[in-house]
C-alpha cells in the first residue's frame, strides 16, 4: 500500500510491503526506488486497518462506579453505591439489585459503535434525545445521549464528553 506522510510542509511517499518473517518489522521502499528496506516497526498493523478510529464509546472500570442516572424526557431516576451496595436514590427509594446494576454498567463499559456516521445532528433525533444515561465515579463521568433508533435497533448516540456521534 502507498502511504503519504506530511511533516513540516514536506510530503514523504513510501510503499509499505509485507511484514518481516518474525512479524516485528516491515519492508518499505520509495515508490520510484528499486531498493527495499527493512525497518523494525510493524507498519502493517498501523496502516493496514480499515478503520482508524477507536469504536469504543467509553473507557471505565464498572466496579469503580458510584452513581448511575437515567433521564427520560419527563422523568429521571438514579441509583447510588452506598456502603458498597447499590440503592435507589432519586426521585424516591425503590429496590434495586447489585447484579442488575452491574449488568448495566458492564454493557456501558463494553459499548462500541456499530459504525461512525457523518458527524451531524441532522436526522439523528439527538437534538431531542429520548434517554440520557450517566455513570460516574472513580475519576470518570460518562454521559450517553440516545437519539433515534433504526428498525434494526441501532441507535444514534452521543457522548457528553465529546462531539462524536455513534
């Protein structure tokens, strides 16, 4: 594959070849050169990917969570970890199990984007979000806003920490 790298106003072109036999290096050359060079970097693992962006939506350790809030258009509720046990906090107390909260936090911690669409709010439903889920604790504050969903149950979501739409 051909790669172009720009640095300081100068463009460098090179061709990335196969990996070395031990897979720790790569063969490269200049597009017009007859010589091939071996470098000690695996460029195929860097440039050979179809998608460069990380599809992870959040990065946090669920066990460090202290609060989980759900906000719908007309109501909201929250659960908090009190004395190392999950309990309903807002708007009133109700029963909640540690297993159910752990399952929700596990989904949030492993949530990935099915695709990363054009970054625009148009036709996503995000301007009037249907649900907000916020998980906080242990040095993190992760908020996820849900927009419209497709017939395949894929939903547009946006994190509050960035402008990325997933």
